[in-house]
C-alpha cells in the first residue's frame, strides 16, 4: 500500500538530520507531526535518487499491524524482498515501534544487517534514556515539537525577504498574534474555524489524560489526574510546587501521597506534555531539589487555563520552546533566581554560561524596564556573563548600562533568528 500511494504534500520542518550509520530516532508530543516528518525524510531520499522500492514504511498504530510481533517484522522484510528483488540497500521507517512487544530485538537485528533505520514515537518507551538502554549506543535521538514560528510562516506561504520593511513587519506581527493565540500543532493551524480549533485542543488534552496516563499506567482516579494536569496548565511559565499542590488536596480532604503526585508529574514529562526547568545553582544538589518552572509543549494548551490571556506568560513559553529547538548537544537551559526572588527567565550554559535572557512583553513603562535591567545586571555579575538579552514585543536597540551592553530584541525578530 505504501508503494502504491503518493506521499502527501507537507510543510518542511527545520530539523536537520545528517547522514549517519546510527539509527535515527524522532521523539515528540502526540500530534506534533512526526509521521509527516518521516515522509519528509523519505522524500529527501527519493530526491537523492534512491528508488522508493528501497524504502519500507511501517506504522504500528495501523489496525492492519495491530497483532504483529517482533518476529513478524522479519517476515514483512522478507515479503518486501520478494516484491522488489532488485532493490539494494533498504531504508526502514517505523512509526510507533513501542506498540510491538520486544520491538528493540527486531530493530537491533535489522540494524546489524545494514538497514538505514528511522524510528518515531510519542511515549515514554521511546525516551532518550529508554532508547540508550534498548538500542545500546546504536541510535541518535532528535526532538520534534509542534511548528515553530518560522514553520508557521512557511505554512502560511509567507516568504521572508532579506530586508523587512514596515509593511512586511506589520504582516509578521499579525502572523505572530495568530501564532500566540493557538500555537503550532499542525492540525489546529490547518483548521479555520475557531470553535473547531478549541475542540481539537480539548481532544488533545483528553488524549494525554487517557492514552498517555490512564491507559498506560492503569490509573483509576481519572478525575484526580485531570485536576492535577489542569493545575499544571494553570502554572505554565511559573514555578510549580508539588508540596503546595499536596497541601491544597489535603485541605480538600483528598488523600494522595506526595510520591503519587511526583509520579504523575514524571508521567506527564514522559508524555512530553510538560517540561520542567531547573533553577540554576553551582551546587548540583541544590539544583536538583529546587522548585522548577513549568512550560507546556505548545501554547495552544493555554486555552485550558484561566490565565490564557496573559500574553507575557505565553511569550515566555514560546521563547522556552524555541530555546529547546535551538539547544546544542551538551548545552543546558535554566532559570536564575536570587534570595529576593528576583528572576532571570533563561540561563544558557554551554560548558560556561553564555547567555542571560529576560522576557518581558511591554517595556513602555519606565519602572518595568528599569526593574528588568536591574535584575539582569545582578545575574550578570553573579554568573559572570555579559551577553544580556531582553526579548519583548516591539523595542529594538542596544543600551549601555553600567559598562554592560543590553540587547533589546522584538519577539518576532528573535524567533526568526535575525
């Protein structure tokens, strides 16, 4: 069926996967576009002159493959050999292999036979730590999020000119406002009716609750799980305290241990619904046990929050996701906070601290601007970092303050890497 069908038209994603003999594994949240990214990589192979007959694509969420075992995967490959005996090196693309028990045995065997293998999946069995164990050093993992702002513009057929005039800038800002409202899930971007967009977001939320938590971990108290997730959504771009949540539940007469709450939180991280950002500290122990900040995998889910109209929090969440996309190997992202609870949103560490990034929607108010600068300078002195950035809605300039240069960058420009 795969060989008879035309590959779908798609929006090219910005992840670059270099040629490698390793297994290429693409993980990410549900509905982020991993399957279409696999098709993008297949198209690239075909463009290089590789015949489609040399390519095998299997999706183990397809009902026709629901009872396949890891041994049957070999039989499928044998059938392919029979259909296309002239084909040479095989390129194997597998969606959701974790749905097959002991899938890693089949994958390791095919890898050892010389197959060029791509895997994609969206649950905890395909997390980096699990893959490192299951595939024993044979794989490199890549992370796919919903559309970035650049990919969102590409979908809307907005070609970025080399020089952006006031007219183009106005269009960019308009697109950014659309992106801020509903985020980057491909299916939601395609939908034109606002009410339907909201229904899809709610459906995605239920997928996380029931598919990623209730079904997988056999959780019985569904309403409590929903409440915990909603509390987490309400805390996006803010500190999230399990201890505080525990005491709220206790005050309501709900019996639930802290360990259970921590396990729920770990499950949500595994499903890639939420990211937790650590506070920077030179002490590893203090860093590990500090309260973390919560960020959602897409700001579309902020529609589930009472604070969904807080543009400053949305912008901070968007900046975090973009930093995750740009993250280099071995680099780290933190936030900084001093004893006075003054905070710098993002600390970028690459062996040493290389950037301090503050996010603020509106800098028109003099006192707000002065406060953000003051906190950034405090962090700069403590962390010995001089690359200081304030991402905001519209201000663009460089300003010298106490011998240090602070760069003010509009959000749209920073997201485009300009």
